[in-house]
C-alpha cells in the first residue's frame, strides 16, 4: 500500500510519472534496486488513480512491448485507475499503427478495468465487441485475445459477432478455443446464434455514401446556382447597359432637338424685329418716293396751267387806265392759291388731295412773294410800267 506505507499523495504524481517512464531506470542492471523503481511507480500511480498518468504509461505499451512486466503489470495499473482510462484505451486499440502485443496489452487492460469496476462491464464489452466487428481487418491474434476477454467477461450479447468471426476463420483456436467450446462456456446453443450483420457498419457506410452523394449533389446545385446567378447578372448588366445607352441616345437627341428649337426660336425672334424695321423703312422709302414723285408731277405738270390762269385772271382784273394798280398783291396770292387748289383737286386722285393741299400750303407760305407767283406779279408790274 504505497499511499499508506510511504505516504504518497497527489503532490507526488508528477515525480512518479517521471520515474515510471525513465528509460535509464528501466534499462538499469537487473541486480540493482533501481531497475524496480519504474514498476513501483506504476503501481503507486494506479493506487492514486492518477488520470495524468494514463497517456504517459500507455506509451510504454509499444516502447517496452517485449517486456513481460509491462504486459503483466499495466493491465493491473489501468484496472486501478478505472473507467476514466477506457476512452484512451479504445483509441489505442483501434490504432492499426500499433503492433499486436501493444494492442493485446490494451485489451487485457480493458478486461481488468471491467473486473475491478463491475459498473463498467457493459462499456468495456461494447468497446471490445466493436473492435471485433472488424475481424476481417484485425490481425488474427488481436481477434483471438478479444474473444478470450469477452469469454472471460461472459459477454453473451457478443455471441453473434464472435460466431461470425469464427465462421470467417479469423479467430485462432489455440487462443480462444473452438466455437463449440465457447458456446458451452457462454451457455448458448450454436444453432440459435445468428450470424452477425453489422447494421451499424452498413448504416455508417450507407450514411457515408449518402453524405457523399448529397455533398456531390449539393456541390452541383451550388455550381448550377452560381452559373445561373452569373448568367442572370450578366443579362441584367447587358440590359442595364443597353437601357442606359438607349436612354442616353434619346436624351442626346431630345437635347439636340431642344437646342435646335431654341436656336430657331431665337433666330426668328432676332429676324422678326429686323424684318419689321426693314419693312417699315421700305414702306417709308416707298411713301417718301411716292410723295416726292407726286410733288414733282404737280410742280412740272399742273403748275404752268395754274400760272397761266392766274396771269389771265390778273390781266382781266387789272384796270385799263395807266393809274395805280387797284388789286392788292395779297389778293393776287390768295386767288392764285385758290386756283391751284381747285386745279389740283380736279386732276389729282382723291386720296392725295389732302397731302397735296398740305404740300402746296407749305410751298405758298414758304414762298409767298417768290417763285412763280412772284414772277407773274413782276411781269404784271412790268407790263403796267410799259403801258405808262
């Protein structure tokens, strides 16, 4: 009793682990006491149920696989540590990289845990039976020791798997005996035990295939969706570009039309006042020309006749005696104006009479005593002097 006799406790676990895996101590001279130090450390760690020692000690399964002490003592140590070591032992047993004897040590350790801790029986049996299901992959020696341990634990529930391993001739009879011997030990009838059909393995394989198929289908769906999205995005981009291009062209055309319309309106607005001014000037020039022509026509054509009538009238009114002229010069001018006006009215068009009257009035007022009237008066005076 290392705890009671030597007073070892949890505080000593790290040093005990170091001692348990010390290769120099394990390889020391067999005549010395130091060579037994690792074995005493294994037992002490087992009594302390040192969970920290589970993996370090497990490395000794393959590091010292030729050591009988490891094969005999380690199952007892793990039996003391208990259920906490089961998952690590299951992983070690399933690892095909380990040799036959290290894996056999793991099998014996699970069996010992079940013996020392009966409450772990079913769990240990399940681990061993699960590994036996791979009887076509396991080395025959591993299958033989698993069957031997299950037989030791009276695992009747594993009989179908054991029978299947025997039928497949994967279990050496020199390790576990024959199938009939095993059935007698388990108390079962050989004919009533069905062959093992690994539902869990089949289900696992089917699940794996389904998962693989689903994964492939999922990937294909994703790829198709990505392609669809890319195509839709490309079409949307092209439609957007075409729409923008069309609208841009329409906008440019509308702007060009609006600009042209504005230019035309502005040009018309600029041209209209200019045309009005030109028309007004043209009309004014035409009117002025007509007025000038009318005045020239009146002056050249009508005036000599008017003057002749005025002269004849003046001669008739003039006294025959050689005395002073009884007709006033103002009266002669007024008579002349009346004759000219009446003559113009008779010969000119009705529309221009008013204009002509205004023109003649201006001329008479401006040239009273001068021009042709003045000349007629001068001739009349000259005639009077000559008569005198």
